[in-house]
C-alpha cells in the first residue's frame, strides 16, 4: 500500500484565509461598504466554548473583519437570548451571527438558532438553511461539514458513486454532512448510537466520517483498505473520534487531528461571513 495522503486542513485554511483577506480588502475599498462584522454570542462559562469563540474572533481580525462580542450569563433564558438575536438581526452593521453551541440546558437552543435571520446564518445552523441545503438550494452550509466538503474537493477525493458512512447524526455535523455527501452523489449510510453492527457497516465504507464525540472510538480494524478517513472529532489530547494511529495506515487519505477538520470549520465560517457581507454591499437581501 502506498503511504496515505494527508488531507491537510491547516494549510488549506491558511490559503482560504489569504483569499478572504483580499476579498475584505476590496470590499472595504468599495463605495459605501463597511467592514464586515461577525457577532459572536457566548452563553455561560464553558472554557472550551470560550476558546472556540476566541479563535473565531481572532480569525476575523486576521482577515480585516470586525467581530462584536456578546457574552451572556449562565442563567440566561430562552426569551432573553431570542431578544439578543432579534437585535442582531435588525442591526444593519452585523453581517453574520454565530451562536456558540452548546448553550446551557435551560435554553431552547433550536428556537434560538432558528431565530437567526437566514442571510446572517453564516454558521449554517437554522432549520431553513439545512432544508435549503438538503434540497440543493443555495444556503450557508453548516460550517464543519461545509469545511470538510471544501477539503475533500481541494484534494479531489472522489465522492460520486462511493459509499460514505457517517457516524453521528447531530444537527450541526452528522446530518448536514450526510446530505452534503448525498448531494455530491455518494451513497450514504448514517449511523448513530442505536445502529447495529457498526463495525460491519464501516468495513463497507469508501469514505468514513467520524462525528461521534468519543475519543478513538472507530477502530483501525474496522477500516477497509484504501478508505478515505475524515475525523471530525475533537477530544482532549487532542485526539479524534477515529483511532488514527491504527487506521491511517489502512487508508488512502485521512484528516489529521489536530490540523484537519478544525481549521476548515473556522475558515468556512469566515468565508461565509464575507459572502454575506459581499451580498449585502451588492444590495442583495438574498442569502
Ligand atoms: P453530538 O451532538 O454529541 O453527537 C454525537 C453523535 O454520535 C450522535 O448522533 C450520537 O448518536 C452518536 N453516537 C454516540 N455514541 C455512539 C455510538 N456508540 N455509536 C454510534 N454513534 C454514536 O456531537 P457533535 O456536536 O456532532 O460532535 C461530534 C464530534 O465532533 C465531537 O468530538 C466534537 O468535538 C467534534 N466537533 C468538531 C468540530 C470542529 O470544528 N472540529 C465542530 C463540531 C464538532 P445519537 O444521535 O443516537 O445520540
């Protein structure tokens, strides 16, 4: 077996970032356009979420965009968070809204995600955006799976006609991932905690996506020789959801952890915010 190809998200994200920086530069130079602004909402004190938001705000700065930081206390109610989202929807200076997942348990996260105006849903979390994407209509994609699709496209990984097995069905990762692969003509199997014979299903996969949230859960001997491995997991270590030490050697290509999917998520969020700002500057109310 030849050595597997590394699907290097860190390097591709840097390339996208430079492209976004140039796009922002020319946008701001245009008559009447303002610096694009991403509003970030962090509810509660979860340190991992705080780190993710900080990384996203730093990424805004690197491309010449501004971000507006909104931090709300742990005991925020659904009604209070909906009010904040309404305010940002109505603010013409804000081009994109990121509500960091997860929010504290007392909040109806789905209701708050769905309150985000479609054209400002640059993280791709709304039901309407998901539905449009699933139907093949234009929408901002959910940032992590959309970033994975960019990475697969960049490395010219063949998707059409191949069997993709997505392990995980969360609204922001597994489900949109499955539809994005389906829309590129993969044959898709979606697995979850009630799936029977998971190793057998994964052994049939040409493309495996790990989106489980359990460190090194997908074992090396479950992997078919030559499969492409996409590890979306990010667990302390950091390690992914696939036991890459054992699995990578059997694969034809794999995303490393760190340096694979993570940087692509942020680069995609920024790209989609610039998309939104460009459309706004062009006078379009479309998404
Ligand atoms: P999640 O909401 O907890 O969903 C986990 C999914 O895995 C669920 O669908 C669950 O099934 C399934 N699952 C759990 N145990 C399983 C088992 N034993 N067998 C098969 N499926 C099982 O997690 P998430 O938000 O999708 O995140 C998944 C991973 O991706 C995490 O490691 C997270 O840190 C990472 N992530 C990374 C990024 C990034 O930018 N790099 C972004 C988002 C998430 P049920 O539906 O049946 O419960």
